[in-house]
């Protein structure tokens, strides 16, 4: 967890403002949910490995003896926890407030989440997520709306050229079934396949073979998988379309799923028609996995050519809300990786209010200082008062680093102030 200094905080807020503005323009409405959720909801088996990283809150009123007796079972010690993402709280929010929401609900959620990560560069225990979700629409239109809005937000931040890698969990299930993997083997197999980018096809094949031998399973599915990876492939000009999707999959891929993926591409192309280039900014990746256990259909990740890691992602989670509501409701969401985005954004705002430092002598009456400050604020400026120091240069450099653009010196009885640029 980090302290955020003033200049960094201002930069983060500018990025958030751009993201929020673009999402609102696309018809999404912002909501807010509590940072605390019920322990049972956070540990319902739908959050994947994130459930293991949840910060739990001790029940109120426990004494030392009760804590020692229940130490082996966290569920006995805790009834609440800090949210580890914004999707589980949204599902609970929708189930609780459905009667006051439209049939198809488009939400924005921006806020901090907490995970007990091992501290390292780029991984924090408290970080901000920027989510948009569409609840109540099971068509490809929902995925397309999310992708177009998210690509628009990234473009507005000056990060043009982003693409979305896309797959479908149903494609993964069908593909593993066609190779011969059993339903019981699939979770472990998917964990290994998710390492393709890190350890390559040979590493994935070796790990799958080792697991099969260790469990006494047949290695025939591994052979089929490796043979598929070794198949000859030709380069395609357009990375997305029905032909490209079918070529990336084993023969006889389910027509319904392929049509759904193609429909998303057509809709995204239409939504991006006013941008250049007009090529569909999607790339089909048959081995995109995404580890969250609640995904039921389309899954996707945001990629940018400037970095090797993803800048966001999401997918369809049609089964989650039903756990809280008692009836199935389709839902799909897209989350921007704010902490990664804010490190890439370098552009300053197009126009900001003048920020002025008034450097005053010690004997200047407070009433004069406040009057000068009030006049500048009335003119639209941001104003800070600073007492003159011996090292004026250091004071000016610090003020410039804090985002101030001009300064003036104030002495007793001074008339109009002379503003000078801070550069």
C-alpha cells in the first residue's frame, strides 16, 4: 500500500477524469458499493485465487481465548472482508437493487480494492480498478459496447493503437474435449495452458505430460494438444474474422460460438468506424484463459504495443448474479488496469487553471495576504501561500514540482502583484 504525493495524486485524478468522461459518454452510469462485503460472499468459490488473497475482518467482540480456539478456521473468526475486486460487489448490488434499475443496466464502478499480494514492482495490496459492466443483455452487443467504450477511453488517454485479445471459455472447453482431456482434468490443464506466453509450447507440453504421468492419466490428450500446436500456419492480413477464428481452432468448431465471436467483431468495427485505422482492433487467441472462476463465455484482455503485459480485461459471467438473486441474469464486464495505465500516460492536460504561489515576507499582515489570495482565486487561479525562505530557488523548484505555474512576491503595502512564470 502506498502514500500518493500531491503531484502524483493530481495526475491520477486527471487520468480517472478522462476514463470516467468517456464511459459516461457511452451511456454507463456510475455507482458506488461498500469496500466491505460478507465473508461468505467473498469466499463463495467464484473469485479464483483472489479469494486466497482476501483481507478478512475479525468478528467484533472476540476475546483472546475465542481467537485461539478458532485459529484453524478463518470462517469462525471472520464474518466480513475487504473486497478483492468490483465484480462480486456489483453482483450483490444488482441483486439487492434490481427493482430500481433498468432492464439492461450499464454500470461504472471506480474504486480501491485490496489483495494480500506479495509486495513487488507493479503489484500492490491496495489498488484502483475501473470497471464497466452490462447486466441483462446476453447478445454480442454487450461485449461490443464494452470494448468500444474501453478502447475510446484508452485513445483519449493518448494510447492509440490498443487491441483486444478475445476468446470464449466455451471454445476452451470444446477444444480440450476434442483433444481428449476429461472434465476433471480441465482446471489444471487450463492453469498450465495459461503459461504459454511465459514458458512456450514445449514448456506447456512438458508440464502437461508430467501432470498426466503423475496422476496416472493417459498422455494421448497431451500428444493431440502438442500436434495441434505444431500444425503449419500461414500469415493472415486481417487478424480477426470467421476465417481467422476457424483456422486458429481444431476442425468443426461450434458454429454458434464462432458466430458469436464474429458478431462481436462486426459490432466493434461499426463502433470504431470513425477512428483510424478502420481495421477491427480484435485478435482471436484460442489459448487466452483468464483465471477467474466465474467466467462462462467470452473473455478478453486489452493489449498495447508499447508493453508486453495486458492493460485490462474481463469477460462474461452469466452465472454469478443468479447465486444472489435465485434466477439467472446475463452479465459481462471490462476492467481497466488503472495502476498500469497511469504509469504509461505522459500527456499533460490540454488546459488547466493558473496555479500561483504567493511568496510573502514575514511581516506582511494576514489580512493583506488573504485579500491577494482571494482576488486571484476569484479570477480562476489556484493559490498557495508560502513564507519567503533563504533558499528561494529550492522553494520555487518544489512549487513547480507540485504543479504550480507562476509566482509573485508579496511585501507589506504592495499594490498589484507581478506574476512571473515558474520555469
